[in-house]
């Protein structure tokens, strides 16, 4: 039978805040406005873009209005361009993935510093969260004629707009690039006169053959030719960065590795070149051995003053060099780090992948660096010894895969995150230490409902899982069975005595009763399952196969499973009622279903057509049924919803300004009615309360 949607959809204002982590992701670019240093932007690979509020010194997210449907097209930024004649105007190139399932890129344009945006779709994909995102700054605006913009594409093409990014056309005169790696990574304008289109334009190409890496146009982009004298490919490697100095010369960073991942593709050498655009000559300014160059900055006030960062040096410091003589000599800077959150000071490798450095246009001592973990800032940029402070207030870019909120204990919420492992938040206003051991990210969390001190988590990195007996303060790493290559899904029985684990890399499902040291194969199940424990009956465990649309149940605490239901399509989330045995919910791309007989029969909810994530929270009524929280679609409405009557009616609690991109996980707070936690893909851990809540 269908559970009817009896009333029209209501809406309730919510107040949204971040549980403080600070940073936690990859900041791929920083942008001072050239004539107003109080205007500063930064972009991320998959967590939106931000503008700095100069008075509070907090980062303000500009893309929280982006929802699930537009997430891949809009939430990662490949370039930002600023109009030097109008500090209100900002343009962004967005689009995350080049894979066949990725969506096309777009241009976002704002005339009010990112408060509101207009959108123009593009006929190609961009790579904000793909390989090459560290070297590309693909969007450029003609500083002399700001209605003209150029975009370099990952495919090695160039597009041009002559009407302030409203329409775009491919530049036919740009040569087809063979051996293309990351495409056209930079476009730079040199010379020219204000009010007239700049005639001389350069485009830098990241390629993996011996061809030219720098091209020039002398006719405003109509035709292009190779810049002669390209550095030796064997010595220089791949062109990663192009920066223009005050005099219009180009600073070019080449590294020997096309990737900067932390494994076998780590850069081992790099060179910094200057291309003199007047004399048309190349010069080597700096070379490294054993590590790369991440970024270079030219002081906007003095072209002779340069700074550069290391890449993949792994010294634990911020490794910087400074030149006062246009790169003829370099002095290493003594640096120390300050103001870092606990997850960095407890051993996380930061800073690393330092891939952008920018000097303020009005103050040579004001310098920022971005990379993995976030942004560091100094006000001692010309000194021989410098203190660099973690500068991420308001910026939350952790990718949160799962969230759970226990019924007792000091923690308000736990989060499992990529890269940073995860967090136990006793105080939502303080960044706590991350889980240890980190294991390079947690993807699934669970606690024993009847004994919440006992917890489990699965992880992307070895040994792929861990167990806690003190509510997540300390964790004991699993000893994984043979063949396990990833964390997969995990649950723990209501009394905490049995762990059921469906890891990746093996067709088997496993059970442990000693905290993950020894494992036995579970009978009746195969791989690719979502597993969930009944929250009341410790003997009952459930397993759902999305590919087969089947539900399995164990009545012996996970020793064996039997198929009990089929034709349950599209599910991705199995959620059990915290105090009622056998009361289950399954949500996914076919809607939301409810069972009250331990999964034997299921009733779909009318009106709910898609569930992105689903969870339960405290009822507003004493002893009432838990509130339902959902990210998905109800009728024609998409967003974040709450139901206080078992799904008969729904209240929209998100609004057009608060969609938060992609929400991986959602759960209510079992101790505070109305409170909801969101685990987002790049906007950190967010929580919301009704505006009227105390």
C-alpha cells in the first residue's frame, strides 16, 4: 500500500551553522583584486568558492545555493577572473570532472561580489576536482578591455567571449595540441592600452611530448604561433604554472611529474623560468632536486621581488624562498606555523601541495599560501624569518561521508571524513583532533545503540577499519582479512558484541566478536551490500543488496543471513528505529519505503520520489515517533526535508540560499528536537535548527 501525502508541502526556516573543523580540503587558487586589496577570493576543488569578509576576516561561502543536481557543474572552480575596473565584478569557471559521467562546465558571473550569480553553460568539461587542478588557472579577463574573456580547456582548446561571458565561441586559430596532458592551463595578457582589446596574449599548455608549451597571439587571439626556445623537455618536464609579473614578463614553473599525488608520481625536480616578453628570451631562475616547485608569486609593487614554494618536499615546514633581484639569487626563509587546529598538530601532513602563493597588491608583507588543509597567511613577507598562521575562519571544506549522533555521552555528533579520518564533536564551535589512527579517511560509522561506548568505522586506507570501546576517544585498528582493499560498509550489533563488515576487494562479508582482530566469513551474503543493525534486538542484523534489490536478515547476530524480501528497488540507505524492533526505512533513487516487521514487507511513501540521504532524529512530541530527515525530492520540490508524522507530510527546511551542494549523510539529534546534521561533499559538517528553537 502507499502511505499518502495528505497535505501540501510546508516550509520552515532553519538556521544553518558549521560544526567547526577549519579548512580540511584543497584550496586551488587565491585572488586579490588588483586595485582593491580588501577584495579577496579563493577557490576549492569541490567545496565551492569563498570571498573574504575584510572586517571579520572570515571566509564567506558563495555557492551554498548550489544543490545536488548542479553540484558537479558548479561546485568546483577551475578559475576566477576579476575586472580591474570594477571591484564588484567576478567571474568563475566551474565544473569538476572530465570522466564520461561528468557534466559540462559553466561560467558564473556576479556584479555584487558573489552575492548573486548568473550562469552560462559551456560546451566542454572542466577539471576542478580532476588531475591537473593544481596547475590550471584557466579563466582570464582582458584587463584593458574587460568585456573580453578567454578560457583554456583541459582538452587543449581555447574559447573566447566578447560580451562579458554571456556567449562563447571556440578560437579557431589556436593550434591543435598533440600529446595533450592537462590542456591549456593559463592565458595571460601583456601590454596594451586601456579601452582597447589587448593584442598580445600568451597561452601555456601542459603536455607530455616535446612540443611547444607556450603560444602567443599578436592579434587579440585570432591567430597563434609557438613561442620559440622552449626549455629542454627532459630537464624541465611539464608546464604547471604561468604567472605574470608587474613588467609583463612571464614566470613559468615546470616540474618533472605530471601528477602530484603522494605515491609514485611525486615530483622530484622542477625549474622556474622567466620569459621576457619584450626581448623574447628565456632564463632559468631556480631549480630544485628531490622535490618540486608548487607556486611562484611576483610582488605587484616591484617585479624584482619574487617568492616561491616547494612542492612535495615533506619537511613539515612551509618551505619558501625569496628573491630581491628578479630571481638572480634566492634566500630560503625561516618559517614557523601558528594557529593550526588540532587535526594538523596531531600529525596530519600539513602544509602540503602548496600550489598557490599571492602577495597583496598594496602590502609586500601580506602574503597568502594555499594548498591541502587550507590557507596560511603571513604579515612578515619581506622578513628573513616569518610566522605563517592558519587562515581558515569560516572556510570548511572537509568531505564528510557519514554522520552519527548518539543518544548518550559527551559527543553531539561524529563525522567520518575523507583525508582527515573523522571527528568527535563534543563542542560544535571547536575543531577537535581527528580520529587516530587516521587510515586516510573514514567512510562509514556506527555505534551500538544499547552501549554507545562501542563504535566502528571503515576507512579508505589500510587497515581499512577500527573499533572503539570509549565512545571514539581511542580506536584500535582492525586486522583485516585477506583480500580486503577498502572500507566498504560496516555495522555493530545493538549490544556491541558483533561487528559485521562488507569491505571492498573481496566478495565476502565478515563478522568479528573481538573488536576486529579475528574475522569469520558470514554465510548467505556476497559483496556490495549495505549493512545495518537492529537498534533493539542485538541478534538481528540486516543487509541490503542494491544490485539485486533484495533484503537479507540475520537472527543470530550476523553468523548467517537469509533473504527475506525482494523487489525493493533503488535503495542506498537502511535506517533502523532507535527504540522499536524491526522498524526499518530504505531510501534511494526510487523513493522511500517503510517496514515494521523486520523487513518482511515494505510500504512506499507516496510523494517521495528520490532519497539522496536519510536519517532519524528526536520527536517534538514526548514519546512520539522519531522525526524523519531527508535530502531528496518530495513532489516537485528538491531539498532538505523533515517529517513529524512518519512521512505523511513533509516540511522543507532548506531554502534557495542553503542547499550545500551534495549531502552525503544526514541524521537528526536524538536528544534535541529539530536539530539535524549534514555531512557534505566539500562543505564540511553542517548543522541546522529551527529558527524558533532556543
